[in-house]
C-alpha cells in the first residue's frame, strides 16, 4: 500500500493526539508508523520529521488560541454576519520564544551533527541566566504554569546532553578544555538555584 503524504499526516496526527510531546521524538513516531503499516519508512524520514514538527506547531498554536480570551467570538444581534477575523496570538516574551526554539532544536537533535549548535545554545543560556530582566531570563519561563513541567524536562534534557559531551572531552586538549568549562558551568548554573540572578532580585 502506497503511503501518501496525506495518509502519513493523518496517521501522525492520531499518534500525537494522546502522546507526551516532551518525551516524543520523530524517530519514535516513525517506528510506530512502521509497526502500524508493517513497512520500512527509512526513505521517508525527512518527510515524517517535517510533518511531525508542523503538527506539533499547529497543536501548540491551537492551544494558545484557545487559552486567549481575546480570540473568542462576540455575538452581534443587529449586524449582518462578517468575515471572522483571524485570532491574534498574545505577544510572547523573549524567554518564551527562546524556550520554544530550544524545544525545536532538541527535538531534531543529533549529537554528532549538532554539537556547535548546542554549544551556541549553552552560551546563550548562560547570558540569559545572568540577566535580571524577566522578559529575557530563561528562568522566567518556569514562572508560567503552562510551561513549568515541560521547562523542567527541557532543562533535564540540556543537562543530560552536557554530560554526554563531557564524557568525550579530554581536559589536556586546549579546545576540549574550553568546551568542558562551558558545559560544567551550564550544569552548575542549572543545578544551583542560589546562583539564579532573577530569583535574588525577586522580592519575597
């Protein structure tokens, strides 16, 4: 049976419906599809990855719009029906936007190919954590109840990847030593709440 993109999209949508998006990966989705259709889908890996990302983004956008009271319809009795305006999203803080971007990066993350991207991400996070501006500081995402659980999972994922890279580094090598110090600093910052600048500056 030929699997068209529409069929794949529908099947992936059904898989994502009841899945935990924070622990799910495109590879897991592909394996479920292979089991469901009893066929090898390795040649469709890129298509499946793209569809998974699109459907996750659609799901997140839909959830945000449902939570936004400004997007609710207003009933007008004496006026003729008009075209429904597209719902506008609430403006997100820079920290939340960064959190969402990191989520996408980690979702498609490959340890061998994405090392430089991950190190750049670590440097950015350290700068962010040093800010006392709640709109910029990465910690601020955890102050929003709709993100707190997935934020904790994201931090755990980042820490775990730091540990994976640390295992391969050799401190006697100058370049490796610099990377090692960066990764260790990330681990220390994320596991020591007393160093969080935004917590110190928050009253009470």
